[in-house]
């Protein structure tokens, strides 16, 4: 079962509302969010598979890291 992470999804929502695509997030993007070390590492790397397994909403992953998806 995949758990959801409120803090992770809250951050992804904030970034998605900026209407920008990212390859990975910066320390400035992550500042002020209560994230685990694993979540921080996955966000910095833009690791979409790891983010999904950490509980990130797939829709939000796609909104933020759209450039990492192949059409």
C-alpha cells in the first residue's frame, strides 16, 4: 500500500500553482516544508518513480515534472 504524504503534496501543489516545469527542486523550493530526507532527495533529483512511492499525488508529479515525461 502506498501512503500519502501531506507535506510532500502540499509542496507539489505550491509549485504547480506557479505554472512552471521543473527538472528538480532547489533548496529554496524545499525551505520551510516538513519533509523527510528521502522526500527531499527525490524532489531535488526529480525522481518521479520515487516520489510516487513516497506518496506524492501522480497528478501533482506530472504538473511539476512534466518535462521528465515522454509523450
